[in-house]
């Protein structure tokens, strides 16, 4: 646990399930105030809020589309109303989108992923940076990226492009605001055992996926959440503009072991 996080307020987008939910619940264990965001899963959001409260934190759930300025503003309004301030912004919302070869992908399928993964991250970070600058607050922005900011993703060019965009967005924002004491970092998960990766956990796909992971195991959302808690704590206070890979070695080119 990180004592400096106790009583601080975090917004976690897309926190009704998966990695976002795990991060929100871990923040509850840190006795933080958490704005739990959802778009279509109120039950999951309420479950996360209940877990946070049981752990000693405080929580409020907010339905919002983070790909819009109005949606992001709703999250900050809720934080102000219930907790008074925002210290940590976690831009977690994202999805893979429909698979297709690039020359066959529709503009609509491209845009859906870019709107949430890139524009949503930008809008969340922008609002947090503005909030922190106005209050001269040394806060933290944490963007959830993916190993596919580095590894190409066949038939998912919009997803790979979105995560590559998050990488450079993170680094550029970190450069701009480091001298203000605002840290901007990212976490890049590998294959995590969440509902969105359910197909990869099925036996017909599992062994092929595990071959891509040197540790020969899928990650757990709680592991990503532990990394997130550390990244926003004072223990990581000298780190900015960095992507922390939580991937079991997936980015280490495991195919090089095949000789």
C-alpha cells in the first residue's frame, strides 16, 4: 500500500469491467476516492463501487461517453461534487474493434476505435492537465496502452494505430508538463485474462497465444492494477513519459528462442 495515495481522488474511465475495474478497486484498497465510469454496464460499475467502499475508499459511478467532451466533463463534475478535486486521471477506456485487412476496413470501423482509444485518451488527459494547471497541482495522468503500441496487430490496424498514438501522446504531454510537476505515463498490458480476451483463453486458441508469452501464462487484471497504483504513487515520483510493459515478456521477441 502507498500511504501518499490515501484520500486522493482518481477518475478511472471504463472501470465497470476488466483492467479498469481492477484499477478502480485497487485504488479503493489505497483508501482513495474513485470516480467509476461506465457506458453500458451499470451493474459492473456498482459492483466496483461497492468493492471500493468495503476496502475503505469512497466511490461514485458515472455513465459517460469518454469520446466526447461532454462525457469527460461529467466525470470531472462528479469528482468536484463528491470529492472536491482530481489528483489522478486514468485513461483506460478502449476496445479492439472489428477485424479486417486494412484495404477492406470501413471508415466507420476505423473511426469507432480511434474515437474511443485516441480521442477519449486525449480528452481525458487534456481535462486533467487543465484542471491540475489551474490549481497548481502536481497530479498524475496514466494512460492504458497495449503491447500493440510496439507489436503490429494483423487485421486490427486501427487498434495498433490507436495504441501507437497513445505512446507518442503520453511522451509529448510528459515533455510539456514535467516542469509543472505533472507526470504523464502509460502502462502497456500484454494478454490479460479479461472478458475482452475470452476467445484467447479458449483451448483452441490458448496454446498458440501462450507461445507468444515467455512466461507461458496470461496476466491478471490485478497485476496491471498493482502496476498502476505504483505508477501514480510518490514511489514513482521521478518517472514521466514512460510506458511500463506488463506483458510476461511478450515484447521480447519470443520467436527468437525457436532455433
